[in-house]
C-alpha cells in the first residue's frame, strides 16, 4: 500500500521513498533539521563522523594525486562576483551565437551565482565600502590569487583543493544533504600549461571518482552534459550522477574543463619555454554532502541505514549479554575483543547499556552499523562471538581469529552492497524505444546524434532530462533515435533531483 508503514513505524522505502528518506535521516541521528534557518541543518555527531570519513577517503585520493590542501576566506568582495558574472554571461552568449568568446565585449546580462548568494553589507554599525558575499564556490577567490603564484612553466601544474562550507540561496524545497543552503563542499582547482595537460587532469579526476565510489559501494553514471546544461564558464562538464531507489538521479560530483577562458579573465599566465607569456588551462572537480544523501538513499532499507564499511562511524558494535547473578564477565570480554579489533584499525563500539537486547539491536540497526557481535556466557564458553550482518545473515566467529574473521565479513558486506546497487542500476537503466511508453522510475539510454530541436522534443514528450553523453559510448554504431544517422554516442535521460 502506497505510503504504508513498515515495522516499528518506519515508512516503507519502496512505497514512499519521499517519506522514508527524511525520517531515516533524523531517526539515525545524522542531522537535526530544527535549526531556525531553512535549509541549514545541524550535523549531529554520528552524521558528522560519517561525512568526515567520506572526506578522509577524498583526502587520501588528493594526496595520492599530488594535490595540496588550501583554505580560502569565506567572504568574497562584490567586484569579483561582477567579474565572474561578466565572464559567464559573455561565454554563455558566445555559445548561443556560435562565435569566439574573445570577439564579444560589454555583455550586460547577469550570469554566475548573482541570484543565489548571501550578502554581507554591514560591519557593526558601519556600511561596508565594498559589499561582500558568502562563497557559493571559489573560482573567483582562487583565481584572484593564482596569478600571484604562477609565473613560469616550472610552477605548473598547480593542483590545490579545499573542503569548506559554501552558501547558496536555494529557493526550492530543501531536503537534507540533497538540496540545502549551507553545503559541505569539496573543490579541487588546477592550472596547466595547455589543453592536453588539463584533459589528462579530467581523466585523473574520473579515476578518483571510480576509487571513491567503489569504497562507497555506489554505481554512478558519468556523462558529458549537453551544451545547454554545461556551466557557461566551462568548455565542457562531466557530471557524476548516483541512481536513487525511485529511479531519479542525483548529481553528486562534476568535473569542468575550462580551457583558458577563466585564465584570460583573471590574467593567469606563465612564461613558457620560449620565454613567451601564455595563458594557463584550468579544471575544477567538485563534490558535496550529496554523496551522503546518495548513500542513505541507495543502501538503506525499511529497518534503517546500511553503512558501507569504509565510512561507517562504527564498523562493528559489540553487545555483551548482561545476565543478573551471572559469574561470567561478558562486558569485560566484550571490551577485550573491542581493544583487539581497535588495535587492528577497526572502528568499534561496545554497547554495555543495561537495557533490553532488542532495543540495542534496533538502535544500531537504524544507524546502519555493518556488523554486530553478540557475546553471552555460552558464546564465551564456546570461544565464539555471534555475528549479525546488517545486510542479513548470522554466524559464529571464532574469538581467537576475530580480526581476520571480522575483516572477511566486512568485505562480504561491502560486496553485497555493491551487488545490490549494481543490480538496481541494471534494472533501472533501459533502452528508449518509444517516446510514448516511458515508465516512471526508469532511466533511459539511446543512440543519439540529433539536433537541439530533437533533444527538446524528447525532453518535452517524455518529461525526462538529458544527462548527456555517457563516458562509455556504444561499442558499435547504432542508428540515432531521431535521425537514423549511425552513431556510437550513448545518451542517457532521467528524472533528476
């Protein structure tokens, strides 16, 4: 029954995902939405630890690929936003008119983030000479400094990143992690000697995406956005979309190749090997807390969250069975095993609360702890801990090999999450055969090499949005869905968040 309740009062994920999602986010104590500013949730300890573990995976990838961490100020002066808007508007107009952006000047149209920023216009009782705004992203702030850091080809490539909060005045309905006004944001910005070097950086970014999504157990769609959905300041955009349980897609990351367009606006040049000044080519790679929203949506069930082991605040919770008048110290044994597991680098919690076992199980199940170990007097006698997997299944694990056994089980859980998610993706993505037979909750692919007019017809008829060209095209040519012209372009369409 649509909107029905599963056991213990949790909305049914399958029947009513829109009710299940906000319920789980709060019941699992990821955030508290009662802060008196709409779209600005308070991160609770369990949610913040999860997000920081996701960040740690990203930090490791940045270190591996020789990016250096920076931290730029939150406030940006108004004149830099005007500079960005002029650039974005000019590039947008050049794209629409099919001309070289360098041939256009004096564009007055608003662009960029002008309508989305939060303004700071007073300091105490004083009006600021130059109003400032809270960063919606950091191109303008960073690219003001890059020319001070880059002089020669020896200074390139420049590869920096930061993890900060950004602010955008979101006017649509807010939803935790998915659509908020204060965003936990990762952004990497790079500068290179030429287009080819910048293109290699985009390829590396997509490799980073693959590594991160493997750990998060998330299958994603990587697609080059169509021209009309590319950020006007970019030459092209590759977006990374997660597939949600209801068949909608959620953009969790993106890579932009800027060529030398921003460098020209910010006078970012270097001296090449011929002692001539040349503009840099730039890229950006960004992700946000939407990653956590995708994890909640993809891996949860009617009993709560299911955390991928790589980012679970507690990978293992140990529940000692407390028996009154028992001579067996189950709590002491639980602490001993916990210390052994912690020494091996695992994140472990001992739940020694004097409450019913069923309440403990419920609390950790809704939080999505991957592995629970129950330890009672009989288990100690048998030299085993009784393991309950959050993905289903129970079995005893020998205490004398507990570290190796727990690692095996955690890997099994991660693989099970990947298999479930991949199976869902395979079921959801289907070939488009008829514009009039589009099902809700499906993502469609097709061979397409048509015009913008063809694309507009498809979007209007189906109610779907073009995600763009998949980074993996068809292996052989197929007839374009609209024109019949042979092409290997594999285009994806979906309803999006």
